[in-house]
C-alpha cells in the first residue's frame, strides 16, 4: 500500500519556476501600466513649466531685482551725505520705475509710479538739508574767525577774564560741531542747545564788558543763523523720516505685487506636481513592499523547498559515500517531483553503498584472517611486518619477531586425524593471542603448524621470557582425542631481535627468525633459539627444561 507521503501532490519544479517568473513579469507590467499616466502628467507639467512658468519666473526675477535695487536706492537717498550721490540715485530710481511701464501687468506700473512719487519729496528734502549743512559749514568758519578776535580782545588782559574763557570755549565747540555736522551722526537738539548756551554766555559777557559790542553782536548774529538752520534741518529730518517710511511702504507693496502672481503660479504648479509625485510615491512604495514580500516568500520558499532538500540530498550523498547510514529526516519526501526523484536515487545509492561496504568489510576480514584459527593470516602478517619495521626504522625502536612451530604435528595428524590436528592449531592460536594484546603486537598463522608473533618496543630479555612462557605453557593445553587419549603438544621457537633496525631489513629479520627456528628444531625441538641482528650472536642458547 502506498504511503501518505507518496499520495501527496508533487508539482514540477520547472513549472513552479515558470509560474514565479510569469508572476513577476505580470507585476512589472502592471506597475508600468499604472505609472505611465502619472509620468505623462509630470511630463505635461514640465512642458507647461518650460513654456509658461519659466518665462514668468524669469520676468519675476528681473522685476524682483529691480524692486530690490529700488529699495537700496531709497535707503541710499535717506542715508547719503553726498548731494551729488543723492541726485544720481534719484535719476537711477526714475529710470528703474519707468521700466515697470513696459510690463504686461499695468498694476505694477501704477505702483512703481507711486513709489517714485514718494521718492521725489524725500530727494528734495535731503537736497535742502544738504544746502543748509553747507551754509552752516561756511558760517562755522566765520564763527571761528570771530572767536579768534574775541580771544585777542578779552583773553589778553591781565589777568584774563573767566567769562571770556568760557565764551571762547563754547564758540569754538559750536564752530566745530556745525562745521562737521552730519544728518545722521549729529545730535541736532544738543547742537541747538549748545548754540543757545553760547549766545547766553556772550550776552552775559556784554553786560559787564560792552566795549567790544560790535564784534560780539556780529558773532551773535552768526550764532542765531546757525541755530535757525539747525532747527530747520531738524524739522526737515522729521519730514524726511515720513517720506522715507512712505517710500519704503510703497516699495514693499510693489514687492508684494511681484510676489503674489509668481507665488500663486509656483504654488499651484508645485501642488499639482506634489500630488502626482505623491501618487507615484504611494505606487512605488506599494510595489516595493509587494516586491519585498514576494521576494522574501520566494527566497524562503527556495531555501525551504529547493535548497534545503538539495542540501539534505548532498549530505545524504556524502554520508553514503563515507559509509555512514542516512538519517531518517533526510528520507522524507519533498514538494517537487524532481527533488523527490533525486532523494530516492540518493537513498538507493546509500543503501547500495552500505551493502557494498558491508560486503567489502567481510571480504577484507576474510582476506586478512586465517579461516581455521581466526587469527591473522600470512598475507596480513607480511603487511603488518613491513609496517612495524618501517615504524621502528623511523623512530629507531626495537622490534622482536618470534617464529614458532608445533613439534611432531604430522604425527598428530597421522595418529589422531586432521580434525584433531585442527583442534590443536586452534588451541595453540588461542594461547598465542593472550601474549599479543598491546598496540602493534600481532599473532598470525605463518603456514601449516607454524605461527609468528610481532612484538614492537619489547626488550630482548622480555621477548626471551615471553618465548619461554609460551614454550612452558604449551604442554599444559588439555586436548583429548576422539579415542579419549590425551594429546600433549610442545613447540620450538626462533626469536629474531634488533634494536638497530636501520642496520638490517624486514626480510633479514624474518630470515634470522626462520634460521633460529631451524636450529631449535635440529637441536632437539621444544626450545628457543635467539638471533640478534646488528650485534654479535649470543654465546649461549636457551635449552629445554
């Protein structure tokens, strides 16, 4: 019966990709279709700006500059101390206001005329004030001359009079103030008060000393005229302030007329473009959010539905290649049929790989073990001997090799049968395995009734003692034949040892062990003979008990 996962609908990955691409293209077309009218409206407003508003703005800028210049001219007329400058500025103002008469808006020309009507009285007032200033400056020079005459008349007396000193100081100060008077920098009420004080001091001096009244009266007449002109300048200053405020007010009204049309046009255009831009912005944000949401869903779907199964398949393939079992989580079906097919193929490959590895392990084990005794065979021994000898050479370590042969084994086979002989080989192999438990040590069946032991890092005395222990424990193996007879075993051993493996080879070590075993068998069996390579041969040999 099919599983629930197999009954599920599994769409094609290619169809899903085509559908996603088609959806994105449809969304893009919809975006262009909705944005095109808004973009066309902005283009129309841009043409309107070029044909209508830009010329109007250009005229507005030009008129604004003229209005600003007119404002600067009014301030110059009000603050200038130079009569020639005042006349020149008045002419420039006249030319500037006449330029508004050529504008399409007649209201601008009328307002410019009003500005000029306010400028002309200000100009006349300033010119009149400047004339009074020049008259006062010339009169100040005459006052200075009369002051010098009074000093000669009154101050040369012995002793000089204090009143004359005061009059001299006041007239000198008055002459200086009126000589360098300024419309804006001079405090005219204070100047008038100083002139009055000077007149009173001279009148008081004449009460007691009238012998020079003619010169004093002339000086008083000059001071009176200075006082009258200063009073007139102060009165004209009030009128000038009023004319200045009126001119500035008219100029600001002219600026407001300039700003009103341009401002309304600019505001209307800006509002319409702002509305279009706002709609485009809303549309743009809507589709940006839509693209982000769809993109996020596509990325999440791709990662979860496509990339994740592919990574699982890749992981499963890697595990299968390394011989490890595939987790059950990697075997679950995916959404798309193509990925399901890949997953099933990877699963089959993993199962096949596991089975092949298991069979290879079994074959490897069978190829390295002796089928009868269960210990290493000759092939495995040859590879292990080469490996351990190379390691001993690299690290300059000792290596012992023991070759053993069961004595009279052929007689046991002939007398008790081959099955009993096999039992003897198994028992002797079990005995030898107890003596090779450390890393690198090995027990192997060399052939027939011959066995071999590899003992790395074993001192010579310890290797000899181990051989003796094996030889002494071999007869203790309890073996009964099929007829109930006790089968007793003995063993001969040849020990080859070297602590200088760089001076010999693995073949020489094996030949030395074989030679020692041959000598032990020829010398009566049940004994151990030792060969040391790289050193003089020992003088004695280990004999039987």
